[in-house]
């Protein structure tokens, strides 16, 4: 084999890199068509199905109400570990994640420019409205889109982002780019002449495995797409329910409570009671009185009709499962009690809300924050100087059990300020407040000659407690 044959073979192998295989379907500049059923799912799911709307409304409200803060990164390693722990957060791991957050981040209030646009994304929407809509679009359509207006001079893709618009996801059209940049631009179906540069759009999408049709996976997968049959089933059962009540109405057997022998009431007395009750029920207003306590049994539905009515309750639970939210949170389950309701809500927050907040903050930190020059770290450091994060302990159900928290802190070699921060007290300015301590009168580690425990190794205490 000659030298040139080897070079030709090497050049040939480059054509098989994954991105080229994924993007071979469409040439640059060609429109990527949105899946046909996108608007149908939005109309029949969110707008036409009260069960879907109720669940989505609960979730979007929680996401939009989570407090958003600006933090300075003071320990890059701790911050990186915190981010990793939050990706697969569990109830048990959240305490350690919160500890790493306190170590890696410090809340700041002086970044006026960075905060201003977040507080008021545009002159029509507050942050709450903006995030509520973004979350809803993402679940219903598959992607949420943020359009930016920058203050760059001469180049609309440069400069700090001064305004953010919530784009209607069902109208967004993607134009294919090249191998290096799969997306060339965006535009709206309602205004195709105006192209939006890819640098000025932040797209937050669900994973979409539909790689078999052009590049439609770029739009993301609607959360309702796998539930198309359930939506149709619920729609049909609702229509059937209406027809049942219209055709047959609701019929009850009314009887005196406590009567065990039907022979105690004559046919004449029973007919008189029925006529009297019908007359009272047909009159408008007033109060119905009776001399004896009555009971009732509902009749008139066939087993098939009863099955249709009962299926709606099951379908509601299916919708909740689609969102990873227990049905008890919405009020449809039968396992909720006063004592365990907080646990159901906590489960919904961890499994449904926190992952969305994590994705939102990651995209804003990648796209929005770097547009401001003063947010960048000096050249000798890595990462950004400032980042956006959410306070998940804002939700009462996510707050640590104070008794269990204090018990854990007392068993760990933490400083006074770490203890105070964990229970959300202000920092103590005393110079000794940052030195690790252990129980046994709360002595400083350095005074006991065991400074090695400052790293957080509590194994010796765990052994002694057993």
C-alpha cells in the first residue's frame, strides 16, 4: 500500500463519524419539518383534557415559584460535585448536595445587570409567567424556546442578553445547518420571513428517539406523545359518561334506615313516600324535611357503563405516572392521609420538579450568564465566576427534619458556621467559628490533637455509637 492510498483511506474513515451519520439526511438550509401531531397533542391534551391540565398546572406552578438566586463560585471542586449529585438527586442525597452547595457557592446580590433581565424577562411577563409557560411548552410540545435580544453593536448575536421572549413552541421551525452546527436558524410558522440566529435562541428539550424521520428529533418529544391512546380513551369515556347521564340520569332507591323487614312498610305507604319526595324535589328552592332518616342506593347503570365510569379514575392515575407524580398529590389517589401527604408531595418534587429545575439552570448558565463579561472567571481558573441556581428548600416538604438534622450535625466534625448554615442561621464572624468541632463539650479539633478529622471522616464516632 502506498502513502497516498493510506491518506485516502484515512480521509474515507472520517466520513463515518457519528455526527455525519446523523445529519446525512438533510442538506444545510433545508427546513426540518415538525411532527404532524404536535399541535393536536397541545389542543387535545393541555387545552382539551382537564386531567392533563391539572397535573401540568401543578408542576409548572412549582417550577415557576422556586426561588432563583445568583451565586459566586468559591470552590469549583465542591460545586462540580454538587452538580453531579443533583442530577440524580434522592431524598437521602439531598442533604449532602446542600452541604456541597454551601461549600462551593456564595450567594451574591450585587450583580444588578445579571439579575435585571431575570427579574423581568420582557415587558409582558414576570419571571413566574415566563418559566410557567416555558415548562408547559416543553412538556406539551417537546421543547421550550427562549428568544434573546442583545445589546451588541453591529452584530445582533453579540453582547449581553437584555430581553428574553417566550417563543410559541408549536410554531417554531428549525432550519438545518451543517455538520459542525446542526441548527442554522429558527423561524416561526406565523412569520417565516424573519430568521432568528441560533445564538439568540435557547432550546430546552426532552430527549426524542425518533431518528428515523429526517431530523425531527431536534424538536424533542412531547410528554403526551406516548400517552396518545390514553388521551383518546379518556376523551371517549368522558363523552360516554355525558351520554349515560343524559339518557338515563341518576336513579336512586330511597328507603328508611333501620328497617330490616320490607313488610313493615305497605305498598301504599311506599308510594305515598315516593310521591311526596318527587314533589319536593321538583320544587325550586326551599328545604326538604322528613320525619324519619332515609338511606339510598344508586342503581340504573349496567356493568359496562360502570366500568367506563371507573376507568376514568384509572386513566387519571396513568396521567400522573406519566409525570412521575403520585395521584394523591392531585387528590385522585386513595392512599393519602394527613400524616403521609407531605411524603407524597416530596416524592413529586424530587422526581418531577427538581430534574426540570436542574435542566433549566444548566441551560441558563451555558447560554445566558456567559453573555455578561463580568461573569467570567480569570484566565487562571476554570468555569464561570457566577452561576444561577434554585433554592429547592423553599418548598416546605423539602426542608430537612430539624431534629434529625441537628442530631446528624452533632455527630459530625463540623464548624459552628457549618452548623449554623445547615439550620439557615447567619454566619458567625468569630474567627473560631470556621474551625471543625466534635461533640464532647464541643472542643476544637486542633485542641485535641486530631486535626485529621477536619476532612469529615466520622467513622470512629459511628463505631463508638454502635
